[in-house]
C-alpha cells in the first residue's frame, strides 16, 4: 500500500470519527431539547361574578382565574399581568397591572381580585341589560402577560402570552356552570417580539 493510500485512509477514519461524534452530539442535544422545551401556561376561569347593574362605570366584577404550569423542570416568571373583560368587543371591566409572581414547575396559581367597570356606549349597555334579563350574557375574559421561563439558572427572553376565555354569566351575575373551568385559548408567538 502506498503512502498516499495510507494518508487517504487515515483522513477517512478521522473524518468518520468526527462525523460520528457530531451526530452523537446532535442526538444528545435533540433529546435534551425535547425534555426541556417549555410548555406554555394554561389558564382557566373558575369564577366571574358581576354586581347588580346600576351603570357601566360603577359595575364591579370579581374573578378567580387559575394559571397552570405543566412543565416538569421549568419555572415561569410573570412580570406583569393584565385582565380585561370585554362585551361586544368593548372593554367592560379592567384591572390595573397585577402583581408579578413566580410559578414553580408543575404548579397551579390562583389569581383572584376585583375589576372596575369601564365606560361603554349606551347601546352596548342596553344590550347587556337585555341579555342579563334573559339569563345569559357571554363575555370574553382577556389575559395578557409578559413571561420568562427559568430552568436552573438559565432565563429565557421575555415572551408575551395572550389568553382568551369565553365566560357566560346568568341573570344573578354569577358564572354559568357550563363555562366554569374551561381551558382558555392561548396565543403564544414562538418568535415573539424582543421589545414586548
């Protein structure tokens, strides 16, 4: 065997070893990524009750929302949380910024509080009163929050999560049983805007 043949064979062996190591590293990275890929939080509206209707601005709403972190090893930090109740696409009740909180892995956090009423048009107010008298008013509860995922000492960049929940209340102002504890639809942009 010539010297050139031995060199060629040595290069092939070295390249095969390097390629095998790269494939092994890629496989290990892929398995780690599958295990550590963050799952988005889940939101449920457990309670929504609305005071007796006097005027839109004086209406008070009480809510009880649960946030579930289903990740086994990843915590979630909520840096801000805003809750709005919309009726016919008009804000009917709104919260200020709700306290930031940290949610451990595999954990459920209860978010409860009070929303103040908001000014709505006279036509929307009359529709609301008529539907409440008929025994069913369907609202959209909008939840918006900035979140970061945390694994050990690594923090992800900030993501913005939007959740929308259809919630119906009866003539007494309490949530109807068929709307209680349904999972909210979530919009969670994968790429996200780094400035949000």
